[in-house]
C-alpha cells in the first residue's frame, strides 16, 4: 500500500465516481452526498466537529469524542480498511463506486492544480498565508471551488471554500480519519481577507498522532486530529468543480500562496527548500520561491 498520497488521487476524486456504473433507478437510489475537498462523499461519511470534539480510531472503531472529558459522543462504525483506505481521495472514489454516485465535474478533469512535495517527514508545523480572492465574475454562482494547504496529500487541510450551495466564501478545517471526513465550524470571510492556514503537530502517544488545524485569528474553527500515523508531505491546492467555466472561478488570474513555512520536530530540521512537483496542470503553477521558511507558490485559476 502506498504510504504517500499522489496527485493522481486528486484526479480520482473528480473522475472515478463518474466512471462508476450506476444501478437502475428502480433498483437503487443513490445516497445523499456532500461535495467535499476530497470529492463527492456520501453524507453519512461526513462528520461535523467543533473545537472541543475529535474523531478517533479505538480498537478498530471510529468514535466521536469530547476532548474535555473524553466522553464518547457517537460511535460511527468500523474504521475503513483495504487498499484505498489510507488515501482519502481513493476512498471517496471507492464509496462513490459502491453507491453508484457520480463525481462532480472538475474544470481540468485532473482534480485541480495541486503541487506537492511528498518527502518531508517529522513535521512540526506547516503554515501558508493567502488572500481571499475576488468573487467569481458570475457572483451569483454557487458552483464550488476550494483553496487550501495541507499535509499527507490533504488528509489534513485548512480550506477556503466558495459555493457548495452558497454564493459566498467560507473557511473550515477538514481532515480524514478511519474512512470518515470531518470538518470544523464554517465561518464566513470576505474577499481581500488575509488567511493563514496552520497545521501543527502536538504529540504522539501509544500510536496516536495528534495535530491541530487552524486559521490564525479564527479559534472557533479550530480542530484537533487524532491519527494512527504521522502526517508526512506538504501540498498547496486550488481544487475547482467549475467544469472549465472561468466565470465561476475567482475573478483574478491566480492566488499567491505565500509565507509558506515548514518546520521540523525537535531534533529534526526541515529541508531548506521544498521540491514542489505538480500534475499535468503544472503549467498553471508558478514556484516564486521554493524556500521552506518564506516560500511562495502561485496557483493560476485558468492557466497561464
């Protein structure tokens, strides 16, 4: 089983579900779904948490727990297993295929413009600052796109969202644990707002790795992530579901993902540079500065 997610997994989020054979309507009604930064996912596999709650795998079961008193708030079933389970994009595609659910279209057919470096390990923190771009020129559009930075191929990601039923920008912290897709509280933000997405390693104990995801200055959106493995590798992403319609992307050439800062845990030094590698949308990526302490990667919305 691969230990690192690949950009191809993002393609799966946009394309595998569309290729799945749907059962006849008379025999099967597809479940309600949610469009997430991992592709379209059955609603039953999406879980909302607040800043005092987390998902955790305990004895092979996924539980929603209260971090203040460790009470179990909900038992969500067996943790996912099998070849796709470690990868949130492949797992989402597998869920769609099983349910006969089509994926939402992507403007590139590749799941987005998402350069990554799969090499960094023993990560202490990974931060990125960007400015909320202008609204789409079709300002009434509720078609969705996501902008985010992340670890482990996006298993942990602070996300800026447009659309998903609302003609507005919102932020939320997302993560993937045990086959479930969790998100924190949604908060509205306006074009021109500076955002800093932060992912911090907290601790490791008895095989549980704890991280905190946040947007600087928005503590009510914070989430705590309990994983069964370390989160390695960094990624920046513009992930559109706008089917190539530029009027539904931000009304700007690009978004500058700036002040990129990667640090290592005590005793581990982060590499001085980040080896950004893109997919076949890489022509829409410009690495302005590959430094791991003050880097910048510009993600173009409609090619360059």
